[in-house]
């Protein structure tokens, strides 16, 4: 297995946010994590990336056989973990060009840059400052393609984004998976997952994985929402 | 040294008032009398390649040699040691101030013409003992696109460098003056208090950029007064890349003329236990005059920085805006901001925004998630916060400033 999270328990301060979460993603695989707002999806993404405020109480994060649970974020990034942020921060005074030059190691990225709908003028703008929702998300995806990660975690790349952007983003993710990267797609809508067809779907609720399955599981979420997961059994039966 | 009689008697007068004058209101208290006021003079050189090696190195450090400029003057202690006026158009005067005082009698009008002579002990001390400096005059209608540069170097320990610079932009003229101030590392307990007076006539425009890189064992009190006539424009960029142990400055622009404008920007870096007290003041004395003050400060280590800003309006249709932000990095660092807005006319519109904070955790995490180490990410964020890119300086200088800021930030962490 390329990437796995094993029985991960995570706290912020003394408050436990994730309990015993286990997931795995193989090379070239697209795996979806779904769940309502506040279920712990972003916490999982941050914990995988090594956010200093998220304390790992128990469990491990394994990439390519190496334990990366306690590595600093930049070390994880350098080993091939990428996180596309749900809300990328606006950073004043840091030009987009500076960051792109850094992560592409000065390789030419203009074709990809334009393909993702950016004009050259964007290079000299401050990072994410005044960008639209779609621009921010497309920029995350561009950085993902440039970094060629082993495992890409995308935190709601489809929220607040117009339909054309969604198509571009879906295409980019597909391309990455075809190049044998693992993709962990966090979303609470099923729209993007329709374009991508994940091989496995996890459902998260209250900081736990409460269900897993194939695309069928998504269909059930589509027809009856997350409400039934709360009850705990509905998903296992036909109809809601 | 020969000088005009009026100047000798002005010095005597200043000296007689020195004891009873008040101490400077701001900045760390230091005793000026302890510094050596006897001018240290140096020989002139004819070419930039003949500069003493430590002076050449200082020039390099300030990136002044990398810029295509119309002219360059180099001042070491009390002497003007180099004047390279390569492309200076006819009619522009760039001259050692002592020479200029003998040649142009009208300079007495401009000598403490805008900066108040009797302000405090420091202004009187300067008036009594000043030596050297540069005189720049741009004639009517001449708009210079390339900058003029001057570099002030303190090279003697315990010495008080007190140059007096006068800049006159005649009507419809334009000039960008870039000044670098520094001292070789080995200088101990030295003092720099350059006084710059700028006169901007009708519809003229002056940009004054000052870059300072000081050794730690020094004290600096740069003084500046600016007068702007009708439709004139003053832009100041003050960039303190390495502070001395104590520094205080409070450039003050008087917008006398109708529709005159002023933009003052400062970038301040506090290191070690330096005490930096940096202000900017604009007096909106002309109808419809406008001013903007932007200040950015980063306090590392145990440094203390005070950011003072003041806009005072007495005329209708005036507008003033202050944008003052500080970033605390050092555990024992301290930042304070003192914005003052004074409106003595009901048709004044004055605004200030200020904020002090630390580096945003989310921004740091984001950059680290892209593979930047914590030091690299912090350095980049600090550089971005100070954002020298907004100053519209020649790209060579911007690049060098960015490089120094990032290096300083990474070393300080």
C-alpha cells in the first residue's frame, strides 16, 4: 500500500477531534472521504500534513513504508505529501511567481499555468489576494501538478467553484492519478466524485470513519443525505 | 575651513543656545557631547576604482554600484571624497555643500529654512558643528528619469558625522535621490545625524530614498524637513535594514501649496537590543493637499521599535491616510505605534489604520506544506510583510533589499 493512516487519534489541546481513523490509498487510486460539515475531514487533512496545532495521540501515518507521523510539514511535502487547502490563505507581499518558481524548481510551468486558466498577469499578484474561489482552487491544483506528489489530499476542491473550474480540477486530478499518484478526495458533495469515480468511499462522522464501501455508498448519501449515518444503520439497507 | 560669515555667526548663536535647549522628545537619550566633533577629513579620489576597499565594500552592500544612476557622490566622515557625475545634464547642480555655500549666497535662505533650528539640543548641536553634505539643484522643467545617488559613510570611531544636505527642485522638475548610509563593521561608538532639507517648488516632484545599514555599535539621528509648494509632490522611502543601537528619526513634510501631495513610506527592522524610534509627520497647510504615510516594522530579538505618525490639517479639502503595521518576531521584542491625526478644519478627512501582530500560523503552515522550511517560510512572510516591491525602486535595489531582509530574517530565527 502506498499510503495509509492507521488508527489515528488526534486532539487540539485536550479535545479529541479524530478517533481511531484508518484509511488507505494505493498508487493511482482515487479514494473519497465524505461527511457533513464539522465531521473532522479537514482535521484529518491537517493531521496528515503535520499541522503543529494538531496533536497525534495515537496511531501512525505511513507513506511508502516510512512512518511520517511526526515529521514537520515541509519534510512531508518533500517526501511527496501534498495538501490542496480548502481555504488557502491570502498572503500579502508574496508573489505567486515566487512560490511557483520555488515549487517547480524553476522548470517551465507556463503551459500548465495557462491551461488552468491563468493569465501571465497573475504571476505578479500577491498569493491568493483578491482571487476568486475558483482561482484559489485552480491554483491549489496547479501547485499539486507541479509538485507531482505521491499522495495528494484535496480538501473540498469543489466548494465555492463554478462548473468550468470543477471540470478543469477534475481533469487535473484524473491526470495525477493516471500518473500513479494516490488521491485522497475530501468532499461533502458528490458532484466532483461523479466526474472521478473513486474506487473506495469512506464516510466520516463525529471524527470517526462510520462506513466505507464503493461508489454505491455515494449513491446512498445522494439519496438520503448524511442524516441516516447519524442513526447508524440506514446506509446498510436498501432505500431510505 | 572657509565658510560664509552668516554661517559662522549662526553656528555661534546655536552654540550659545545649546545648554538651555530641551532634549529631543523621542528616542533613547544619548549625550552628544561625548562624540568627537572635530571634522575627520579624507582625501578625494578621482575614480570609483580608487575608493578605499572598505568604502567600496560599503557601497556594494548598499547596492548603489549596481544601479544606473546619473551621478554618485561619496561622503566619508566630513569629506566628499568622490563625485562621479557621468550623465548629469547641464543645469543640474550636484556639489559638496561647503563648496556650494561659498558659491551660492542664496543658500542662506535654505539653511534651516524648513527644519527648525531651535527645535532641541540635537538641531542646535547640528547647526553648531555640521560638516560636509551635498547640494543638489534641479533646474526648472527638467525631469530626470534616472536617480542621483549619494552615499554617507562613517569611518571613524567616536566620531559625529553631521552632514547637511540641501535639495532644491525648481518648478516642473523631477528627481529621484537615493541615499545610502552605512559604516564599516569596525567602527565603534560613532554617531550619524545627517540633516536633509528638501524644497519642492511648484509642480515639481522629488523622491528621496534612504537605505541604512548600520553596525550595531552606533547611534543615528537622521533629520529631515521638506517643504512642498503648489502641486508639488514628495515621496519618501526610508529603509532601515540594519539598525544601530539607538536610532531616532522624524522627517516632517510641510505641504504649503495648494494640491501638494506627499507619500512617506518606511520599512523598519529591529535587531538585537536596538532601540528604533521612527516617525513621519505631514502638515497639510495647503488647500486640498493630500498625504499618505505607510510604515512597516519587524522587531526581532530584543529590539524595541516605536512607529510614530502624525498628520495635521489646517485647510479645507485636505486628506490624510496612515497605514501603520508591525510584526513582532522576537520573544522579548517590543513594538509600539503612536498615530496622531489633528484636524483644525472641518473639511479635513483624516484616517488611520494600525495593527501589531505576529506571523499568522495558517500562512506559515501553508508555505511549509509546500516544502519551505520553517526558517524559509518565516523569512518569506517577513519579506512579504515589509514588501519593498511597492516602493518602485530600481529593480537591482529592490532585489538587494529583499535579499538582505530574507537573510536577516533567517539568521535571526
